[in-house]
């Protein structure tokens, strides 16, 4: 178990947060900002702010001036959803920023078995049940976020959003997809 929230200020590593343990997602596949925000359960305004402040930047394609669209990869959306969960539990954005940066550096081998734990002030990365039990046995109140569960939720959200877009005849993008497929 490693404590994630105690650090000497934020550092920005714009690489992938997780490199192993994810299902086979095409890293070149990009999701527009509106889709990424919807799948993560956040507003577009939050998404834009987090991208501009480099909390979670799109790894497929960043904005390059007026009119350009950011494209978020699956991992980006997973991080967005994790940040949202941590915010919902009362962790400050500053602590989340430190945790996200340290997660990038740690390299996780089995994402489905990873749990983010917090006591409300610090965030801990637990990669085994023993680490979770050790943290809970300290007697302080903690909560946990099972990353594997969040990963499945993001997958489900993206599938649902995609099927809704394909079935909505008023969606111009969906119309173009259908005409290209024909």
C-alpha cells in the first residue's frame, strides 16, 4: 500500500495513467468531450476545466486552437470517473491531483484488483486484500473505490451512449456513421 496524497506539490506527467490490466481497448480510438463527460458522469464544464488545468488531459488528441476537438481515450475516461468518485467523497481537487500524478508514476499491473482507499484526507493505493485489511484495521474511518468496478461502469456507459447515438435519427454523426457503413 502506498500513500498517494503526501507529496511535494503536483507534477504533470501527461502519459497514460494505467498501462496494464485494462481490457483490449484501442488506444487510438477517441471519444469526443461530450461523450467522455457523459460516460464519466461529469459536466462538460468540469471536463474542460480539468483538461485546461492538466488534471486529466486527453491522450488521443488535445485541443489545438479554436474549433478543434479533444479526443479522450478509454483510460482518460476511467481517470475522469475515478476523479469524480473521489470528489463525491469529499477529497479536495488538490489532493486528487497529487494522487493522479502519483498513480501515473506507480505503474499498476492488475487494475481489476486495485482499490483506491481514503480516510478523507489521504488517498492510498491498495493492490491486495491484505493492504486493504491493514488500512481498515488501523481503526480510522476509510472508504474504498474498486477500480475494476469503475472500469466496468465506464465500459457499460460507453456502450449505452454508442447505442443511443446510433439509434437517434436526429443525431447527425450517427447518420453519417450509418451512411459510411452502408
